[in-house]
C-alpha cells in the first residue's frame, strides 16, 4: 500500500478521539506532503535540521511536533518551527525554551517526556519526578504544559509495552489530579507503528507512527 492508503486506514481505525503524528525522520518532503494531503494533521520530527528541510513543502498545513532529543543550541530554531515540543525532560531545557519563546513573542506548548522503562541511557524524567518538573515548568510564563509523552523500552511484542504505557497513564492521571495552575493534562502521547493499538487501549490520545505510514526506513 502507498502512503495515502496507509494514512487513511490508520485514521479510520483510530477514530476521532486519537490524534495521529506522522513520525517523519529520514522521509523526504514529497513523502511527508503525501501523508499530509491524505489527512495527517501533525508532522513529528526528531531533528531540527530535517524539519527545516521538509517545512517549505508542507508549511502550516500541518502542525509540527518535535519528538527527538532537543539540544539546547537548537532551541531557538525549534521554537520558531514547532508548534509543540513533546520531549521536555528537564527544567534547564524548559528555561531555555521559555527564554527563546519570549524572544520570539510566542508561547511554546510542551509535553513532559517520561522515562517509563527507567532505562539509564534513555531520555525522560522518572515517573516519580514528573510532578516536580511539571511545577517547575508551570512557573515559566512562556511555556504551556499540555500533557505527557513516553517512548518505553523497545519490545518486539507490543504486549510487552503495555506496563510502560499503563505507568505513563498513571503519571498523566496523577498530574491531572494535582491540578497545578498552568498545567493542563490534555495529551497523552504514546504508541508507535507496532504498539499503537496497545497504547490506545491504555489511554493514549496521540500516537506517533512512522513505519506503518511510510514503510521501512532506508
Ligand atoms: C521514529 C519514532 C516514532 C515512530 O516509530 P515507528 O516504529 O517507525 O512507527 C515514534 N516516536 C518517536 C519519538 C520516534 O523517534
């Protein structure tokens, strides 16, 4: 199947309650444009440079989510290009984004990335540290915290991802109950090509899908 058929099939199965982010790393501008024309509303990019290369073809016909690891020296460009940064996992990164957003006259939407698998080499805050980070980010006037994102450990069997999605859902619910002023728990971003059905069962309302839209990465 082609990109457009893949997008239409996934959107039909997702239904209206779950947003679809096309995870576009390594894909050409023409491929990403096809996905957007088929109905993808959000493009997810892992690298600021790649996003800048694809952006002219797509522009603001889609929203742009940053889903990679953001280096501080890329924060300025990221604030200009992206509508939402899904991967904020430290107050230092939050402060940098806040500063850049103020300079750009913009309010930056962010998600808190949770290291649900407690993997030392992985990005994200540990589940028990999410609330403290949410409070620090809430104090930054140019940031709007809108939810939580996780990757989870890579698993061949999607069922193996379920406990990590459930753990992230608990963080999301706890942050919602904490009712921190300036923090809204609207988006729960979890699930990729092989695991999105399990993620949605566990409460995800934003899935990030690359391979199942575009085919295997080169
Ligand atoms: C690549 C990527 C995805 C999508 O992965 P697929 O397995 O190709 O669907 C989702 N989220 C992030 C953060 C990624 O880097």
